[in-house]
C-alpha cells in the first residue's frame, strides 16, 4: 500500500498533538507513560516529536486515557485554527483524519 504524502495541515496537527501530549505528561517519564498505555516508548517519542503526524486512533485513545485527557479535548486542540488563519476547514474538501 502506498501512503500519500502528508499535507501541511496534517503535519501541523501532528505537531499540536505532540505538544499537547508533552504538556499533559508533565513530569511523568515517557517510559512510564508509554508502558502504562501499552505502546512502545519509541512510538510515544515519535508522536510527541511530531514525526508520526497521523497516529492510529487506538494508540491516541490509550495515551489520552493514561494522561487523563478526553478525546474531545484532544480533537479540539489538534484541530483548532492557527492564529491569523482563515475559518476552520476553509478550502478543505476531504475529511480530516486523526489516524491512518
């Protein structure tokens, strides 16, 4: 299966997701968080650094649960419009995706 290149919007959402997870993790170690969420520390590191811009939904759900984040809060944060940007969704014809 061939993956299409990520759009700039998907990359930006991935970066916002990573920042949100890092903030929510606070002083907790990445290893502790990853093990409790049943994901590899490498996966969590890649998500937090924005290298995995469209992680699988079950992965995000597990991490969010461990960090005490609601999925609604995660979705709102990663899809908020940037300052100075046009209306949310302007120019988008395809559904936004959280996971691939």
